[in-house]
């Protein structure tokens, strides 16, 4: 049983070289975490194995993003996302997470994995703005409306969700972001 900590407005930063890895069963129960996961989240292996992954769910994260993650994984496809996680001590850490599916020899889904790396500040800045809007829509009108907003946001930028995440999280994407920041400053 995991107790929800009091949420602190304090960030945990960690080395770009540290990959945080976990594996879940098809219901999202954690079946494996690596050492970096324990070190950064503050939870030991004993505390987390067998627990649902939403133990790390941060209240600033819109439900719609996890809906997309689950919908895609259960359909057997990989997906990436930018996630704000809640550590055991109430602090937060932002990650870029690549979710993947594992299959057995017959091609049946057996598990899901997440490979996470530290999210650069520019990525956080951009996604935070979007998540804040999605979250406030969710609170007032529910998840379907926040997903509709995400869809219109992507349409406006002529992007699909995977392309948006790719643009945002690859170095090329960061250059584009820098350009946008300069453009905003010039406006
Ligand atoms: C492989 C895998 C890794 C996940 N990692 C995280 C994570 O690091 N943080 C998180 O909040 N949710 C993660 N989730 C999503 C959770 O299962 C859950 O959907 C989410 O925390 C929202 O919780 P809720 O549906 O109870 O609101 C992961 C799911 C999978 C399949």
C-alpha cells in the first residue's frame, strides 16, 4: 500500500545519463523497476513491486494523456510522452517516457515497459502550458473535452500526437522551440 505524499512545489533534477526503467503487467501493476527508478522516486523495490503505476501519478498530469498511453499500448503499439511524476517525498520530476509493448512467442501482449530520461527545461515549459489547459478543461468539463482540445491543438499545428512528441523531444525539436521563443520575444 502506497500512501500519497503531500505535494511539494520542488523539483528533483537528475543526470541526463540516468534512464529510469519499469515494467508492468497488462493491468499496470509494476513487476520490475531499475536502480535509478528507486533512487529518483525514493521508493524501494519492495514498496513498488505489485503496486499500480499510478502510485507516481502527479495531480498536475491530465488524465487524457494516460488515456492515450493506455489506449495505444492495449492496441499493441508503442507511444511516447512527457510525464510529471510524484516522488515519495512529494517532490516532482519530469521525464520523457517511451512506452513499449512486450509480446510472448505467440504474439500475445504480456507486459509493458517504460524507458524514461530527464526532460529538458524547454520541453517542460512547452508541455506545462498544454497540460495546464487540459487539466482545467478536465476539471470543468471532463476528459473527453480535454482530449478534444488536444486534438484541436494538434490540428492547429498540423501535427499528429506522435509527431508532436517527436518534434518536442528531439534536438531538432528543441531548435524549433528556441526559434519560437525568439519569435515570441520579437512579437
Ligand atoms: C509501463 C507503464 C509505465 C507507466 N509509468 C507511469 C509513470 O511513471 N507515472 C504515472 O503517473 N503513470 C504511469 N503509468 C500510467 C499509470 O498506469 C496510470 O494510468 C496513471 O498514473 C494515471 O492513473 P489513474 O488512471 O489512476 O488516474 C504507466 C503505465 C505503464 C503501462
